[in-house]
C-alpha cells in the first residue's frame, strides 16, 4: 500500500458539510485508493477494506456516506460494464513510475453518469453509535433501550453517541500531526464532557496551542530527566506530577 499525503481540509466547506462518519469514510478511501484515486464502488468491498473491525457498520451505512461524499463533489461514482467504481476528485497524489490503474477511468462509463446511490441504499437509516450499542445489549440478553433513548439527533453529539477516540484521532492527524496521541486522548474525555463542541480537531488544537501544550512538553522533558537521574542514583523519590507528566504516563 503506497503512502498517502493527507491535505489540511479543516477549513474546507465541502468536507465540513459531511457527517463525521462520512468524513472518516472519505479519509479511509484516500488511504485505499490507487495512485489515480480510483477504487471499487462496491459497498461490501468498501466496508471490508475501510472498516474491517467495525462490525456495527452496515452496507447501507456505506451507501449513505458514499452518497454524501458524492453530493459534496468529493468523489464520483460511475459504472463500467456491470461493476461500480469511484474516482476521488482532485486526488493529487504522486503516480509511481510504471504503475497502471486496475480500475477503468470514469471516461469509460456510459453517458448515464453516476448511479443514483440514494435509491439503492434501501430504507435503512444512517449508522447510529447509540443504536449499535443498544442492539449489542439486546443480543447479549440485556434489556433493550427504548427507541427514544437510543436515537440521538444527528446534530447533537453527546457522550452517548460521540465518535470513538480512534476515529477522532485519525481526523486530528490530518490537520495537526504534531499533537501527541497521549495529549489527544487526555483532551478527548474533556471534549466529550463538553458536549462534543466544537469539532474535535479544533478543540484539541486550541488546547494544544495554549499553556497546556507547553506544560505537556515541559512535563515530558522533566519527567524523562527525573527518571534518568533516579535510575543513575539507584533510588526513587516521589514528587507532584504536572498535567504533562500524568498524560505522558497514560
């Protein structure tokens, strides 16, 4: 799998118009697409490639998110023969010498253009983290959550339907690769407690640029120095730990 360059789209109106799930899909498609920005448009294959460990993600979810990406003009879905493919817009990655795409170009598609994805998504609503958790509890024999408790408005992220840290950190790495994972993980809990506002990358970046980031860097440095001195002296001593030191040990 070739290395990919992820551009900073934190201020992109097209990307910010997506739900966080659709944005995660778009990010992972960039990682999976070939040098020409093409990939299969088959929902089952996309799910297997982009979300191999997310059992709660369904084929209909992929369809909804793919539709959102196409409507935002971030990619194009097209059909050649009886197979569906996609082309990421303005892919802009370096094409390796001698490499040919194993997917046909959009120019090979018929005049009908891209298929109407929304029509093939079925009646299943988009993925909901809360609903997935409620379903898991039901299958495990626990009492099912009432529908009113399971459903959370799409625009109101809370602790019950907040995206997992792994997906949030993947978005953060796109715009702020300099922020350490330990710091991001520590701030994630505060972000969820704050009602998931503002967007996670913006929230972390703001905290990182303030004194907390300086304290983190100073704390990590002083903690490493203290441990080296303690090891050299053959003993140990306790001291009050700073925000950065506690986070570094996390």
